[in-house]
C-alpha cells in the first residue's frame, strides 16, 4: 500500500462530483458532518460503561467519542509531522492525517446499540440462543449471511450507518471520504471469518461498499489470509485513541462512583511513570488538594505519555503497516513500564468495575428490554398483515424499510431501528408496548 493512494478525499456515493484535489476541507467536512448529525447527538443518551448519570457525571458514548477524537487528532498530527519529514516534497496529503483520524474517532461508536456492550451481547444472545434462532434456516435458504446476526458488531453497524442509503436519504449515506470510512473498519473481513471473538467489519449488505473502498485506496489482501484484507494503516491510530481513553476514563469514573477509592485510582495512575518522572508528577499533583483535580492532572499526563508511545510504535512499524504484516494493536508494544501499568488498570477494571452492581444492572436490563423489542418488531415485520403488527410498525420511522425483501433484510431493518435508539428511548418504548406505561388520559 502507498500513502499517495491511501489518503484520498474522494467521497463515497458522490464520486461523480469529485475533483481530485486533496483539500483540507474534505476531511474537515467529514468531522463537521458527523458532529451535526442526529446519530452522533444520540450518543449523549447511550451508555458507555456505567448507567447514565443522575447526580454524578460519568462518561456516555458522546463524551467518550469526543475525547477519543481529541486523542486521535494528536496521534494523527504526530504521525503527519514525522512522515512529512521522512518523505519531503509535499506531494502526499500527510497534513490531513490528524483530521482523518479525528473524524473517524467521532464515528467509531456510532453503530453501537443502547446499554453499552451489553446491548451488543443481548442482540447476539437473541439470535444465538433465544427466539431468533428460528429464522436461521430461512435466512440461509434465501442466501442471507446468518453469521451477521450471531455476533452483532457495532463496528460493522457504524459502516452500515455511514454508507447505507436509508429511505429518503441521499446516495452514499453520509457521503464520507473513502479515507475516513476506511479508518473506522477495525476488522476488515466478513462475519464468516470472525472466529471465536465474533469481530468483523461489514455486514453482507455492505460488503460491496467495502470492496469499493479497498479498491479505491489500494488496500491489499491480508498476506496471511486472502479471505481478509489488511488493515488500513490509520485504523491503528483510531484503535489506539480508543484504547487510551476508555481504560483511563473508566478508572476516573469508577473513583467518582466510589467503586474505587481515590487512593486506589491515584496509585493505578502513578504506576505509568518511571522513577525519573514520578517525583516531578507527584510534586505537581500535590500542589492541589482536590482529588478530582489530582486525578485529572494524572490523566492528562498519562494520555500525553501514551500518545507519544503509540506514535513511536506506529512510525517504527510503518513499513510493516503498509505491507499489512503488522497485526497487533499499538498499545501492545508500548514500553514495559507503561504496558505493565496499563495491564494493571485493565485487570482492575475487569475485576472491580465491569462486574460492579451498577454495570451488571444495566446488562440485565439491557438483555430483557432488547429481547422483547427485537422479538416484537421481528414478528411484526415477518407478519405485517396481523392486526397488532400493523399498529406496532407504525412506530417505526419511515427511513427504515419494514417492507424489505427477504428475511435477512427484514431482520436488518429491525436491528437498524433498535440499534439507533438511545437508552432512554428503548426503555420508554419497552414500557409503552408492554403496557407498563400509558399516556395520560
């Protein structure tokens, strides 16, 4: 792969209007288009890890995405500066890497359903071991890819959201640049290649779209597996920004919710610094007495440290990235001290945070709500002439094709609708269609 072809301002779905000028405005418009979009705004009412805040603020999908975007921009700018020095001449669009990565970071979670990762698991469980199992034979008979539903993947759903022409919408969906779209696809292969982890990058309905993106940008097949593509190089920066943010922010949120004590949180964060820098960091931290300010300072120092580390790893492995032979995440290759501290934070999160009562309650509620909503709407689209179905389908916005041809398309219509809901909307709809909540008479 080569940088000249990889950095393209061509817009998906608007190819005939494109003039091949690599202008900054193309990628800035990607960013602005996402910021002002309804799906992005809805992230403010989607769970990140903890339940949506009452009196205590914790991260939601929106604040998480904005923070990831900031970190992604820093990573991209670091890489752009280094590549411009390595390849002088100005013929390649390196200055735009920061803009591309920051836009892709904004969109990286837009395909995720309500209730955090528990929403994804609930959808998966419905088709893997719930009532949804009955549709497998029919989907396969009609040529649909059943594996798309066995492991609902938010990353693949983001690509569908951004590229699919929903009813009444324009061709190409969001009409993003090819480079921004490619930067979101963490797993560039179909669900049939997902393996035990269940990760994949595009549904059957968007496979042709991804093939167009890969052809335009010159993304090669994976040298070790021709059924998969090599990752687009900037994906590694989007992934690193996400890895940096969620791990550190989860520790901060857990402290605010008293799942971790302030001392526990501070010690976890201090572990990132070697002896040479530790004294300086502690001295600056102790200049303030407010625990939240102390943790905020440590968080900013760690993000800076990890941005520098991941930038270094990317540049050291640039040739392997372009050949498609580098397959690890950047965070796996950071220096030993930082890596050990990161792994300690991760282990603590899994032991104390992700198994906390607050998180488990969201997961339990998500399973029940999702199972009922998917079951109700799937039955309705499969039997549209039934009296109850007619009433229920009137609740589905016009952009979703309830009259889709084929079982695969009908199920996908339901998932489009439900995955786009906020936590509050999903809960409210569940209460209304079950009769738990009635409008005032």
